[in-house]
């Protein structure tokens, strides 16, 4: 077994053939079988197998884009469960982008943020207010709702406004650390939710607890995006940009500054790193990614209300980061995908299967022990197991390894005879 593993690691052709065969079999199963959760999950697992191959980064990116843009949409189009599959994939993309944003704050900069869902809400309400007639309550002229063509610019606007809120959060908590920072950010998230819940008087801006309905769906050259398989491509496009940006930031000067602040603020400051600007940049950039996906979420659901942005959602996103590996981009992608799939598909399908057994009289499961109702318990057990056996996450963060020639001093040593006396 060890020889086979060594041979596969050294032979890229064998890796490519095995990966191609795995993708072909799983994609064919998803296409031909009307509804197979197992086949769909195995097809998504091909992306994880791709990560562990020894291909170059450029080749991995090319294959991943091919899988996401062509293979997965085609494979899921073969049966009546297309929209169900695409709904799960779209939600995965949304939560992965949000988890990557939180990873900048928690994983790179070491700032524990328990109210991250607030920025998601800011982005969602930014689009929702102007994409419905709600804005007519405080802007005269009956100019609203804006058409779905404005959705594309609102992706940037939502990210920008969420980034401003990130800075507003960062300013008062610059001198707060650890548990106190978590409490302050938790309070910020709840304050935003309560404001949206009560901002219906004296001027009705958010429609309060009733929420915003009939939000305009995106429109591009007359084509309207209404179904999950259409939103999937929007989410994938934004997600690829977010992943690229996070990877570039991680190895940039700013990314190294974040990691230095995370390890030791005093040492980082003594090396000339501006703490205030570095922390504010982490809050702003992480929040902007969440705000962008908030706009997509509002357009996709066509209805939002404050109950969609509770503390539980913030904790869920934090669980994704911790489970995958704080500071690890591939780890966070894996953690967010696992939690989303477990929540939306695995537990739901398992509950339906147990209900069928109960109806047939084969096996009786108490309603209180239904997997869908034990969701938080299951997540807690998973976190405990990961903390014991994988304390750094499923895919631990790794620093970039430089070639040996790059760390050597390129200048030749200076001989004593070349040193001029003072």
C-alpha cells in the first residue's frame, strides 16, 4: 500500500487518470440517477481529491474551474432533482465566501468576531431596500423599486457599505482583545439585527419584523435570474474572485502584517506595523466579502427579514472556520462546504429516510431525536472530535515554503582586505 501511494505521488499521469475516472463515474451517476445524494457528494469530493494531487497550481485552478462551471451544472441537469442539487451548491458558495471573509479577521489577524452575520445583513438590506418599493418611504419621486439590472452594481455597493460598517466596528474595539473582543462583536451583531427589526418608525426603512418581500431578481440583457441553477453561476463567479483575492492577500505585505499582529501585537508594533490600520483593513475586507454575498442572498431569496441574521448564523460561520482550519484557505473552503452540506442535505435526507422507516413500521425514532432537530448537538460533537484529533483543523494552515536559493545571501562575503579603515 505504501509503495502504491509513493508511486501515485510521483506519477502525475496516474493521478490524472484516476481523477478523471472518478469524476466520470460520479458525474455519470448524478446525471443518470434521478436523486442520489451519495453520488452528488462524491462528485463534489472530486474537488478535494484535486487539491491533494501534485499538479501545479495553474493546472489545479483550470481543472477546478472546469468542474465548477461545466461538469457539475451538466451532471445535475439529467433529472428532476436539478434545482435541489443547485440549491445546495449555491448555498455552499455563499457560505464559503462568508467563511473566507471571517477567516481574514479570525484566521489571519487573530481577531475573534462573533457578530460577522451583521455584515451579511447590511449587504442584504442594502439591495433589498432599493430593489423594492421600501425606499419610496424616505425618498420622494416614486423611483423605486430599481430594476434587476441594478443588481450588478449593488454587489459592489453592498460590499463597500459592509466594509464601512466593518471599519465602524473596528474603531471602538481596537484596544479590546480576546474574550472582550468576542463579547463586543457579539453585541454589534445583535445591535444590527435589532436595528433592522425596529427601523420601521418614525420612518419605515426596513419594514421591521415583516421584512422585505418581492425583491427584484437580477437581470442581464433581458435575461432574468430566478432559479438556483442560474444563481449558481453568479455565486461561482464571485467566489472565484474572493478566493483569488484572499490568496493574494495572504502572501502580501498586508497578509504578513495580519499574521504578525495575530502572533504578538507588541512585537509587530515594534517592527513598524501600524496596528490600527492593519486591524481596520482586516475588518473592512472581511466584511466586504460578506456584504457582497448578502446582496446575492437577498436577490436569490426575494425576501429577507431579521430572523435570517441571528447569532446562530454567526456561530455557524465561525464553526466553519474552526472546523476547516483557522488561517487555511483550503481548510476554510472544506469546513464551510461540509457544514453547509451536512445542514442542508445530509441531515435532511437522513431524517426523511428515518421517517420512511417509521411509517413502514420497521424502525421507530422518537421525534425529539430526529437528526434535523439534533443539528447543534451533531455540530458540537464534530467540533469536539476535531479539537481532539485535528486541533489545527481538517486542513491546517501552512506557510509558503521558499526555495533554498531565495533565502541565501546573494551577495558575496566581504574580505577583510576590502574593508577600508575609518
